[in-house]
């Protein structure tokens, strides 16, 4: 499963990229607002740090303006992935852009039928928001299972990008179901490394090693 960082904070992205485990980045208008940076500049900087897809979201609601925004965004770098909302205009834009060789991430997916539409529109990625789904009384991971089943039934190549990930259990379930990608805030990704028994084991090994008086 590919790991994307869900952030527009360049320092956090660099730190994660240094692990060698980062496959891409997702941003959205709220994350750009939080960064306090110029949208075009920050996307350009992220694209230079990460080899994989970097999602940059259009903000227009109509197809012609989405296309104009996408034109500007895809000129930033070859690894820009245009993010469009799961609306009729968003999917029209998705079809036009992917037909033209661009990567497209269809975002704000909350049902398996919406994911079916995104696949039919040729999306590179579909982003079901599991955390927000859970928050509203549904089971986000059941949604991922349903999308996996449908995509496998028809051999759709659209990648399931599990978004709005809040904790390690979301990551674990996404991997068990066979999602293609998950995007999570850096804190969640760093949390995956942690285990109390790993820390305890290192502590006791180092204590015993010190007693040997040896060095490597
Ligand atoms: C990713 O592409 C989404 O924009 C993001 O995962 C949304 O996460 P949130 O629900 O925590 O804002």
C-alpha cells in the first residue's frame, strides 16, 4: 500500500520523505489555508521534494473554470495530480484531464456509487473520506470494502486512496482490505512506528550491551 502525507507543511514532508517510505502528498484548500503559504509556491516546493503524485485541488464548481484552474496547476510540475470534487462537473473535468494524460484525484467520496462514477470517469485515484464518514455515524472502512469489491468486479484501474485517516486502525484496515493508497497526517504516519515493546526491548538490549564493555 502506498503512503501519502496529508499536509502542506514542507518541513513535515521533508522529514517523512527522508524515511524513504513516502509515495506522495495530498493537499486541500483547508491545508493550504493552515500552511499560510501561497498555493502555487507550496505545491511547487512539495513537488520538488516528493517524486510521487502531489494532489492540488481546484476550487471552481463549473467545468470550464475547473479546466482553466487545472491548466495552471498542471504546469507547476509533472507530478501534480489534479484534485476535483465528486460532482457532475468534477467528473466531466476528470474525464477530460485523464484523457489528456493528467493524473486526477476525485475527492469527497462518501458512497460506493460515487466511487463507481469516479472509476467510469477514468479517475487515477478516488478519495473516500473514512474519518468524516465515521464522524457522521457510518462505517468508513465498510465503504472501502464495498469500493474494493466493485472495482475488482470490473477490473477498474482507479486506485482507492483512503483519505481522512485519523489513526493506525484506519491504516491497518485499509491494508487488510487491499486499498491502493492511504493518506494521513504526519502524526498518524509516525505513530505507526511506535510500540511500547520495541522501546522496552531497545532499552534492555542497550543496558545489557553496556555491561559487556564492548563497542562495534
Ligand atoms: C485528502 O485528500 C483529504 O483532503 C483529507 O484526508 C481530509 O481529511 P480530514 O477529514 O481530516 O480533513
